């Protein structure tokens, strides 16, 4: 009997102690939720180091190194600074890869002096739409179905990076350099809706594309609307086959990209234990939505451009530039108000239906409305003569009654395309502290008779028309006779 009693008494005492302990703990823990990682909630501590969201990771960073350079003083030149000014009888000092000073009578010190009296000086030309290194002439029969310009197996090629296809031995790079080009953006083609990522390079001799990449330049995403994507879909018997199909395809892809971003956000905040499975297409679209990529959009018609602006507004991303934009002159106020540039030709017209309303005054009219306009090449041939493209477009504008002096028009191939690449804080204008990408022209660069005499990239002489030894040559040209003393 006594044993039963003591067993009951012991049980009562233990229960009482537990109740008192629980009551005492309640005030300290009141209102607290379950501890993270202990089974009560949805949050988990990631195992090991947090894996960063891969939206804008570049596994192939630039290895570019400037050519040998010396401090250089260009004297007595007519300078178009790319910011709208013309400076007569002016000197430009380049030191350590930067523009050190601009003015009259600058002291030479230990600088190498180039007398540019009677000649003109501008910033290096920027080509925002090139296919150099992928549209390699001459083309072969295999390029009809398996060109490196575009990945054609899927209308969404957002997982491709054009730098993985660039042939650095393409002669077009040296020819562009001889035409005054110091920076160019290589874009994928326009057959897919999502063409893939672009790369910005300098036209310098290198064994790999990494050796040409502009350091820390942002990548772009190429997208396309209109005839090219739907025409490709029709030929291959797949979506999209219509303009409305293109729009639906884009919206569906961006919805999936948002969902992908939400999964990464949950992981980064500790609400998921493991990172999401990688998806290279969604990486690129998420990078755009995250503001890491600059959207370069192939569009011709004004109504197409307006629809694309609507999609950008729906998914809260920004269009940097419309490329080709043959009808940009119809909506210059829309482009201006949305801070979208137009990259155009001077006079391409009529080669397909969506270019039927193209006009020679396109660039001039867009510019007159206060919008950003730039010339572009889209061709290795035009890429050698972008100064003449600007001159032709300006000539059409002048015939329409617009005042377009050279110091203003030069911005169409310098400052404005630099803005399209997000590099206008480094290139595109001549000012102290800017990269010393400089061209000395034989005369007004907008003259058909003008040649680029010397071209400097980061203050180093990269091309000299009068010195064959100062010209870069690709392996394709080794052992081949050159026309010495003339522009190649």
C-alpha cells in the first residue's frame, strides 16, 4: 500500500514540476514562432555557402590588355568632341589610356607630338549592331542551315551567348578598325524570338574572344519581333507563325522567368534548403527582368515597337534600343518619352514588306524630336563606313530642312551608340578622364573623301594608314600581298 502511495506521490510531484516549468517559460517565449530549421516552419538554413543567383554570372571575363602606348599630344586639329561641340585649332593629350586634357597650346612635355593641322579628330566610332566574327565572308553553303549567327533549333535561344561562336580571325575586325571603329557590339541574329546574349568587343588582334572583350561591359539580350521570327516559325512548322503568336510566346516566357526568380528568392531568404535547378534560358530572361542585361530589340514597324513597349511595361523591364526601326520616325515622341534609342541604317528600304515605309530622313526626324538615334552596320561592309552612313542620313535631313552640322551628327556614331551599350561614361565623347579612343581623320569625317589616318584604342596606336607595320592582320592574311600605303 505504501509503495503505491509513494509512486502516486512521485508522479504528482513530477507533473507539478513540469507544469511550473512550462508556466515560468511562457512569458519569455510568448508570441515567438517556431525556430528556424527545427521542423516547426517552412524556412531552412542552406547547407554550406549560399549559391548566388546565376542571372548575370560571366564565366568568361575579359582578358583584354591594351597595346603598348606612349603619352601622345595631337595638336592643331579640328575636334568634334562627340558632345555637340566643334573645337578649332585644338590639342588633345592622351596619357595612360585616358584623355588627359583638351585645349589650345597644351604643353608637350615628354609626349609624342602628332601635328594634325588641317585634319579632324573625333571619338572612336561605336557600332551597336555588328555580326563580325559570326557573319564571316565569304559564306559557304553550310551557312544556309547551320550558321553561327543564330541558333535556329528553338524560337527561344536565350540560353546561347554569341561570344561562344565569334571567330576572332575574321578580317572584318581589322577593316572596321581601319574605318575608325573602336568598339562594337556583336549580336545574335533575328530568326529566334529570343536570340541570346550579345558581347561588346574592341577590334584588336587576339587569340580568343576574351582577349577582345570590353572590360566590365554589360551583356545585351537580343530579341526580335515581326517578319523574321514568324517567318522562321512558318518555314520550320513550329510556333510562332504570327505576330500575335510572337507576343504570346514572349509573355509566356516572361511569366516562367518570374516564377524562376521567385524560387531563387525563396532560396536566398532561407525558405528553401536547396537552390533551384538551373535553367539557362530562364537565367537570361531573369537577368533582363533583374536589370542586368540591356535589351536590344529587332523591330521595324511603328506598331510592332509600340506593342513591345507594352510588354516591357507589363513585365517591368526596359528596352534599351530598337534596331533597324525603319518606322521610328512615326513614333519619335514615344521613343523619347520611354528613353529608347533607335539604331538605324541611312537608306535601306524595300527588301521586305515591313521596310516598305522606310525613309531616308528616319534618323534625322527621330533626332529632331529629341530622341536618341544611332547608325548601325548589321553588315561587315557597312561596318567599315559608318561615318558615311551618318553623312548620308544627315544629308537627307538637311534636304528636308533640318540644320545638322558635323559636330551634332558625329554623335550618331559616337555618344549615342555608346549610350546603347551602357558605356557612355567611358567612351563616345572626348573629355578628361574618358577612355582615349580617338580617331584622326584626313578631313571632315562626314566627307566621302575622308579616311581614318590614325586610330587609337585606350591611348595606344591600333591603326596607321601610312604605316603598314602599324596594321593588325589576321592569320588568313599571312603570306598574302597587301596594297601598301592604302586603307586595306
